[in-house]
C-alpha cells in the first residue's frame, strides 16, 4: 500500500468515520533467524483527515494475506481497567467501553448499570434493588459521599438507558458514565488495597 493512499476508518481520536491518509507502514515476516515465531505483522501509521491526529493500526497474516485480517488500533492505546478488578467486572466494563466506541451510547449506559450491579454483588451486598445496594455500600463505608453520589447518578442514567423513553444517551453522558464507573472500581479494588498496604508499612 502506497504511503499516500487512504483508508476508511473510524478515527480512534475524534471517533468520526473518515478517509484517513496512510503515512507509512512497516512489515515483519514473523521470523527470528530461521524460526517462524509469529504470523507476519503489518503496522500502518495513519492520519485522520478530520482531526489530523495520528493512529497506528496492526494486522496479521494467517495465510490468506493481510487483507483477510481486521486491523486493531494500538495507538492511541484503548483504555484498560486495572487487573486488580475482578474479571467478571472487568468484562462488564469492557463491554461498556466497546459500546461507547461503536457509538451505541444507550447500550453503554446499560452496561455501566450492569457493572454497578455486579460490583454490589461482589461486595456482598444483599439488597434486592440497585438503589438500596448502593446505599448499603455507603453504610458500610466502602464508598464516601462523592463516590456514592457518582454511583447513584450512574444508576439513574442506567435506568434511563434500560427503558424506552424515545431519547438516546449522548456521547458525553456515555463517556462520563464509563469514567465514573472506572473510578468507583478503582476505589474499591485498587486504592483501598493499596492504602491498606501503605498503612501497614508506615505503622510497622
């Protein structure tokens, strides 16, 4: 592919469908010496014709040529949640992120709500409704006032997403809901554990 060619993509930066310009490419045949250790790999540097930001796409050749494999964006790197968060909750959050990238904003709101429900269950909450479950997290002092307020706002947004109202969720609301859900998970599964380890060190 020539370096001045164009490629139809959804830009990873501005999230708009564009004909991006291919600015360069590199190919590795997958060999280390005489040994084939990986399928051949192609990297392409592209530039969006809308926001002018660059992205890097990667695809592999499994025997039918590079065109048989879908490209994956490796730069800018997609957001990832901490591995300290339980895998089922990471899966729910990741599906919400995929919905956001696919511009399925209402579906993103639904998946964020599922993430909240799973978090309550994982934290041992027995309440039958999400509203009461979030209140139980607050009563147990697992979340403070600000995080509890964020979580309840996500619950309300999730309710609106899950029921037909004729109004779609905006991208801004979907992005914020994903960020606030990540902050809640980070607080419960990463920072609390890290603080406990920190306090243990300074108390000894």
